[in-house]
C-alpha cells in the first residue's frame, strides 16, 4: 500500500504538491508504527534522490564518469532492495564497463543477467550472458566463473533450451567447489528437470543415461520418474507426472507454443517420450491405437509422430491412407547431417569454454609468478 501510494506521488507532474504529499506520507508512516512503511518511505526517498542526482550528472557524464557509475550502482542496489529487478538491472547495465578486460566487467555482466532473470526477462539476461562469455576468457577468479556458469545454465533453462540447460547444470553439479554442498544437489535436481522436459531423441537418451547412473540422484524425489524416463517406460501414472509438475518453475509449466490450445512444455515432453517408448514396443501400430496408448486424439498422435520423424528424432514412417505408423526405419541423410552438425556445435562450444578457462588459469598463474 505504501509503495503504491509513493509511486503515485512520484508520478505527479508538479513539484510543490509532491512535497506536501510526501510530508503527509512520512507523518503517516511515523504514526502507524509499522517499520515496513517507514522502510518503504526511506527506500523510495533514496531512489528519488539518486535518480535526480543521476539526471543532473548525465549531461556531463564524460567529465563525471566515475560519479555516474557510482550513482548507477547505488540506484541499482536501491531498486534491488525494493524487488524492482528489471529497473535494478537497467540501472546497472548503464555503467560503462570499459571493455571486456576491465576490472569488474564480468562480475557486473553476471549481476545484470541475474537481475534480468529475477525480473522474468530471459531475453535481456541472455544478451548479458553472451557478453560475459567474452569477458570470462580472461578471468582467473574461480568463484566468479562458477557464478557465470550458473547464470548461463539458468538462462538456457529460462529460454526453454532444456537439453543444453540440463548438460550445463549436470557439469555444474560436478564442480569440486560445489561437490559437498546443497548447491550441487540443487544443480543436479535442475539437470533432471530440464532433461525430462527436453525434446525426445538420441541426445536426450544419452544425457538421461548419465543422470540415472549418478548415485546422487537417489537423494532426489524425482529419482523414480527419472528411472522410468531413462529406461524408456511409458509415463502413464498421472499422479506421478502431476507430482513432478509441482516441482517445475512457471516458465517450465507454460505452453510449448504461442498458439491457442497448445500443450504445456511438460505435456509435450510426456507425449514425445511415450511416443518414443511406443516405438520400442511396436514395429507397426494404427494411429487410433497409438492415440489410445498415448491418451491423446489420433490427430495429435499423428502430428507428434510426424514432427519427430521430420526432425530426425524418431525412426518412423506414416501411411496416412491406411492410418498406420511403422517404427524401426532409419532417419534420412538430411536428419543425420543436421544431428551431426548440432552435436559438433555443442562439442565446439564446450571445448571453447574449457580452453577459455585454461587460458584464464594460465594468465592467473603468470600474474602470480610475475608478482613473485
């Protein structure tokens, strides 16, 4: 209530009425005896003062770049305390980082990306993670690099690139610095969620096999579901699927496509998984029979099978005239080429990250030896 009233006062065009209104609100906060109201008033006053100071300095930013940077940092911190994540990110993003190798550039980019993620703007967060990727190549701070990788994994997850996110979270969970902490188990749980939600196919199957062999997953409540998915068993227990759905973040429960009536991300993942499982059980099945097995309409079953086959994720041939699907064929040359290219890109990205870390570590050792 106090925050909304103060925001309304700030929107007033005239300055004279604002002083009176602010005075009345301060009196109200003091008389109410509620420390929350008083804190809200102080935080709002801090933000207003910092904004005014920043507005007056910006025309002379070239001469007062250090002061402008300090004001932006302070304003970002004030917005962050108030839970205004996107505004906090915007204020901090305005600080001139001085180039990829400038001190504090990587830390600032990671903070901006994290604030945008908290504000629900995954697209903006991704831009700063990409910026941080260049800055990370010359960083020798292991703790900061770990924060960058965690932020990168969260961005991949938020952008619904679940297979890449699951791989990033799994590698993060195996970091020696996190091995014996709750953060490692949290990263592993995130890897399992993203792996289950990722598109069915050979790469997903390989990742699920790695996860199910990880003894630490026995401590996760999703272990039973993970085993079923990894062993390509049908997910027919609705209560089990609903229990898994309760662990998902809002973006993971959203619709898979921006069209009316589109299934949720989880519903599509379950449908594709069950379709892949069915391909292991049958060599030939009618579309209506497959639809009954999957619990969807014949049209939905046929569309899903066609999509997966076209993308090279399911070896199947569809006879629409006879209403029959035959499993066990081989993906076409184009699908195989696309899959090989995608795997090569993922491997190249992973190697580039590792080389970047190695260069950063060598530079860090060189700097220490030089000082010695």
